[in-house]
C-alpha cells in the first residue's frame, strides 16, 4: 500500500507540473515569445521529464528489466497499458481517418476497444498465472516444453519481430513529423532526434522504466485530449451560428451535414472533381496505349530539347526543356509504374473530395459491402488486439491475476476516454476546415501550409485547380496523420494549443515505441540468445544483450522510417492484421483447447502469417505499382480487414495440424512444471 501511495503522490506532482507547463506556454505566447520557442518548450520539457523518469528507473536486475519485478499495481499497469496501446494511430490518425472516411473509420474504434474486452475474457488473467517473460515462453512451454520448443519459439521470434517492427515504424514516423514541424528540422533529422526520446525511456531501465514513463505519458495524453476538445468545441460552438444565413440555432453535427450537402452540390466543387477524374482517365489511356504512348512522349520531348538548343532559345528555356525530358520515364516499365501511381493519386483525390460520412453515397459502395467491410475491419482489429506481443507482456508485470484484470479495466477506461473524443474531434475539425479554409482566398492563406509542406509536400497541399482564386474543399489535401495537429492552426487558435497537441502526440508515439522496442529486445535477448543460443548465460549478460538488441532495433527502425514508408493508420493496421493472423489462434487454443498440439500451433502460425503478409502485399496499391501490377482485393476486403480471411485459415491450420497428430501438452502439465514459490500450483484454476 505504501508503494502505491508513493506512486500516487509522485504522479500527482507530475500532473500538477504539466498543468503549470501549459500555463507557462500560454504566458510565453501572450508576452510575444516566438512560436518556434514554444514548440521547443513543449518538446524539450516533456522529453526531459521522460528522461528523468527513465534515469531514475535504471536497473540491471533481470526481473526488473524484463517484467518490472512483477510488482506494478493494477491501476498503474492499466494506465501504462493504455499508453502503450494509444499509439500515434489512436491519438492522431483516428480523427484524421474519420474526417475523410466517416462511418468506415468507426470500425477502428469498435475493433480496438472490443479487442480489450476479449483480452479481459480470453487472455490476460490466464497468462498471468505463469512466470513468463515473453509470448515465446508461453507458446514454447504450452505446446512443446522447454527441451522441444525451439522450433516454435524461433518462429514466434520471427512473427513477434515482424509485427513489432511494422508497428514501431509508424510510431517513429509520427515522432519524426512532430519534431520536424515543432523543432524546425528536416524529417530525417527529426526521426533520429525523436529516437533519443525513445531510448532514454527504455534503454537504461527496460520494462521498469517503460512502465513508469508510460504512466506519465498516459496522463499527458488524457490532459491534452481534454483541453484540445474543450478549446476546439468552444471555437466550433461559436462559429457556425455566425456563418449561417438564418438566426436559428442548430447543433454542430447538423451544421456539418448542411455544409457537406452544399459542398457536394457546389458547381465549382463538381468541376474540380471532374478534373481529377479526367486526369485519372488520361493516365489510364496512356497506360493502355503503351509502348506507343511512351515512345511518342519521349520523342516529342527529345525533339523539343533539340529545337531549344539550335533555334536560339535562352539558357533558362534550354534548362527547362532538359528538366522536362529528365523527368519523363526512361523506359516503358518506368512509365507504367509512374503513370499507374499518378492514376491512383487522382482516383484517391476524387474519392476524398466527397465529404460524406454516409459511405453508401460514395460510388461503388453499397450498403451490404460497406457493412461487410466494417465488420471485417472490426474483427481483424479485435483479434489483433488480443495477440499484440507488447500488450501481452504487460500482463506479466502485475503481482497476480486479480491485479491483471483490474489493469485491463483501467486501460479500457483510459482508452475509451480518448476514443469517445475522436469522433467529436473529427466533426469539430470539419467545422474548422469548412469555416476557416474552404471559401477563402488563396492569397489569404497563412504560412502554416508551407511549414508542413516543407517536411514533405504530400502532408499539406492546396492547388487552385479551377483557377478561380478561391479554395474549394476538393482542392484541399491534408494528410490524416497531421489533421489533429494542424486543426488549431487552421482555426487561428493560440499556438501553445498546437504545441500541447504535439506534446500529446509525442507521448502517444513514444509510449508505444518504447513498448514495441522492448518487446523486440526481449525476443532477441531472452527467446533467441538465452533460450536457444546460450542457456547458461548470466543475468547480467542477458540484460546487456537486451540493451544491444534494443539499440540496434531502434536504429534500424529509424533508418527505415526516414524513407517515409507510408500512412500511420495503414502501417498500424498491417501490424494488427499480422498479429491476428499468426498469434491469435495459437494463444486462445493454447488456453482453451487441451487437444491443441505443437504441429497445430506451427501450422496455425505459418498459415496465418504468410497468408496475411501476401494479402497485405497484393492489396497495397503502392507495392503493386512498383511491380507494374494492379492491387488485388478479394470481396472488396482491404489489407487492414484481411483477418476475416486469414484468421479462419490459421484456425483451420490449427485444427488439421492437431488432428494429424503429434505430442500433446495440456495446461495442467504446464502448471505443475512451471509452479514457483510466488505462483503455487492450484488445480482449481485450470
């Protein structure tokens, strides 16, 4: 009780200090201190606080480093779990995805939240009965025993690292976006700058440091979300009534609906959407006419350059002709790839330009198809939640199964607090964009657009397609990844609120990245090095190997992220699909089906992982375009929803492999083998 009370006092002081920091930032802005300094202030104050907690939590004890000594109270483990869970996709990406996709994106909230209910029912209390360090420990012991479990452990290492690596790339990408914008550095530098923030939370103290910094990050996220919603709500509640042509008061959702109806029917908006469709059709015609279209295009540009050189053209005109030729595809294969990407871009712009929550009104989406896609995404994310390695490890840090159950309840409460705000944040962002951006003059756009475009042009673009000098909604291209961050700037609110949102987004990304990197390090140092390569390794050597693995994984992930691999929500969705397909069935069957065997578990993991990886690849437009192929979609299912196909395949592999035969190891045998003084055997709990 004294330990819990000390923690409560510490985090109460930390909460008060964060509120004081917010007030200080507001005071700085009122006294004329520049925006860049306010951005520095929020980033360095929060990173400094996490660094102090990480340093105070440093340890070399094997139990503290891997499972925080299994002494984390349920309430604080729940907050840490919520922080590990509420990644950049939850805090930043969900509202942005809802902004453009509406009803479809609500499947993210249903799947992720429902997944935690499944965790409480199917996994958490059962796994805590055993003194494990990793998912590999459970699967190896459950299906084979320590002496025969190397093969299944090795495959579990592969799957765990693949899932965690894809997930951590999305988090470091978010860190790079935030630090680049608010610290004023290039994206690549921002990624490695943010990497330092990840390492100070986990390198010295392992799971112990990750746990206590995650609790602090959970507090930062919740406070940030509440203040952000309050500020934007006050803005949105005031503005719509001023902009309506009549004086009757209406609700914000009704106002948004009216604006969307107007935008959908506005002749200028229709004109822009038609232009996008014409461009998509033009690129399709070029692709259909290959190789003739490429040969004619290349020859025309080559002749234009020759004429410029010999007819007395200026130096600038010659350079322009050279640039046009150099930018043209070098061969037929490159032309097909480039034109395919351009066609896909304009098709996406057509779809994003229709601002309706009701997806049934979008072209090609019937009611049945929309509902099936919704349920498929929700199912995949629910199963993926149960099987995420860095969340499962959280269940090994509590003192007992009862505390584990409470930690799930607390985590779900914290998550719901943020998720219930996301739809409203999306609606308020629509009000802000419709009132402060759509209909304004291109000459009057503030410089926030150039600040984000400087990081990468794809993040924020405004293009006067119909040349009328007025911003149409169809001419606005804002990445879902930055919509939450950019909304206060569009609204013209005080900049310290933007810095506050950056601090919340940074906390979300760092907390999840810490947990994921710790999971990768544990898989390499504990499962691979200790359990397979050197079973006689000392505790000190295992901790050292974990630190080396953590540093190496972080550097590799940062390098891959610097290449800007893709959208945050898409990357996170891919990680969930892989987890659902490969680990969900072996985990649940290992707990509830006594006839599950090692062969069945291997077949389940192999079938699920490889089928999911293949489907994610062939359904990804960018990847298929690099191979000069069109994306493949079975029954209209996206990669994020692929679990509706791959999880049943994994279950089929489990059933067939178990029926085929092989050694069987039941749960009661495991408990007898693994009972320890802290976890005495109790057959009534089987």
